[in-house]
């Protein structure tokens, strides 16, 4: 019986020793981690302060009639059709004409034109007489004054008649065009049209007080809108208030926007990135691959299918990339995907 027990014990010990040796063999084999890499390279990096606000047109006007008259909407020479909302009008273009014969007759335009011809001839005649001694200098001056007054009267007549034409004071877009039945009598003071020039726009916004020392008038601004994400417009920081709001701890600023293709519309919500620092051709890597450990920053580079920890010192950054001041060289292969599972000297397989 004792001999039988000894045999069982020996077999059990052999199985145990085999299992331990087998575990040691497994522990010596290290897992290979798949990773994706990118070479460290030079880029231009801008650091900016982001704010938001509502975009507004640089010029806007509501045009009202200055006299009464029969309503006649004019045709847009670019389309051959009557003006409508959204049409671009040139400065001086007649959008609406009011017909009022009584008003035109009272201006007496033709009479004033004739008066200019009469006074001009009288003035010329007085100058000839003065040279011959038949008129005094006072006679010449009086004749000249009559001619000047006649010209002024004609100019005033044209201005008065001009009140029958609803014209665009600047190039812009028709954003308001109240409907009137053609030929209906429109009263003086009625709203005729609204025009906006939003090829130039502005945003009034607020900045946190901790940005006060970083901002200055003249800095460039990148403008985006959530509906037109693929387009970035150019802007400039044009005004900054020196006063801090006690309740919000913010200060106001104004940003002008170049909008030549009219992609940004008045009333749209705009995101503004004010460029505070720009560095051209600096060594940089993707910002999100950096790991923070023991108060330092590190990334992984690849050398002969092995991951190496590299401690780095960084500079300015934007939303994607960060400047490398120390720790990496151009052409170093940094891990941009799969770094989450790495340790120093980990075996890796570079994926393509």
C-alpha cells in the first residue's frame, strides 16, 4: 500500500513540475502589438483663442418713399425680370419708380433748363459789353450770379424728381421687398425696400479676461460656420475694449470678416479663431498621441520592430498638432495608433 502511494506521489510531482516548466515557457513569449506610424515632420502651427458670435452685415438700410406716387417695380437688367428678394443691386440702381405727374409738373424741369440757357447768354453778353466799356463789372457779376442760381435751381429740380426713384445707395442684396400692387398709390414714408451689403461683415463678441494679454488689434482671425464647415473665411480683430465686465469677467471685441462670395449670411452663428501666435516650419506631431506620465510627456517611436519611449518637450499647439521643442528628430517614426497598449521595448508590428 505504501509503495502504491509513493508511485502516485511521484506521478503527481512530475505533472506539477511539467506544468510549471510549461508556464515558464509561455511567459517568455511576448505579444506583438500592431501599430500605425507617422514620420515627424515640419509644419506651420497657429495658436489661437476661440470665440463665437452672430455675424452681421457691415451695411444695412431700409429705404422709405419721400413722396407719394403710383408703384412701379423695375426690372433687374441682369435677369430681365422684376427685382426680387435675393437680387444683387448695384449702387444707384433704380429698384422702384413712383409715377406722379402733378409732382413732376410742379418741379418745372424744362423751364429751369431754359432758364440756364437764358442766363448763360446774358452773362456772355455782359462780358462782351464790359470789354467794350458798355457794362460795369457789377453788371457782369450779377449776370454770372443769375447763371449760377439757375444751375442750382436745375440741380435742385433733379434732386426733387429723384425722390420718385427708389435707388440703391450702395451695392448690396435685396433682403426686404414689401409687395404692392402695380400702379397702386403709395404714401410718403412707406417702406419700399431693405438692402444689405454683407460682402463685409462683423461679429461683436466677448473674450475671457485671461485672454487680455494675448489679444491685440490687427490679429488675423479664421471664421467658420457650422453649416459651411469646409470654408474658412478671413477676418481681422479690429476693436478691443479695455474694460472688464464685473459680472461676467469678460471684455468685448469686434471682428471684421471678408465675405466676397456671400457664403456667410447675416444672422448666422460664427466661430472665430483669433491667431495669437504663428510659427512656420516647426517640428510637430499629432497632439492626441502624447501620453502624460509622472508629470512628463512621452510618445513612442519605432526602431527595428520595437517601441521606444521618448520624453518630449512641447511648445505651441492647435487643435491637431503640437510643436516639438526637444526629444524628437525629423523623420522619427512615432506611433499614432495602437500606442495605448505599449510599454518601453514592446514588440510591435507596423501596419500599413
